[in-house]
């Protein structure tokens, strides 16, 4: 039995969009981003680190003029803040 990408994403407390934003920011695979994101959620400054990553991705998309990507990232940020706002800081 092999563990798949979907298994790793399913074990994470992050959405696929949040994981994709971390992967984009870190230039990593989605599997690595899911593991990193889950690790960060358990760290004192992890919430802020993930929020900053997504905000950085939004700035990069704005600079590139990619409004569709900005909208997708904004929704990911909105969801992340709404769900994880009580995360340790």
C-alpha cells in the first residue's frame, strides 16, 4: 500500500488551496507543502508564517497582473484566517 498525495493532503488541517499557496511560496511540491504547513500550525509562530506566505503570494500575483490568481489566493487567505485564527501565536 502506498501513501498518495491525496492521503497526505487529507491528513493536513489545511485546504488544498492553502497547501498550494505554501507550495508556490516555497517552490515545493504539494506533499512537502502539506507537511510543512501542518508542522507550522503546531509551532508558536506558524500561523503568522503561513499567513505571510499567502500574503506574499498575493503580492506576487498582483505584481504579475494575474487577477484570477489573486482572487483564488485571497479566498485561501480568508479561509485560513477564519479557520485558524485561534492557532497559537
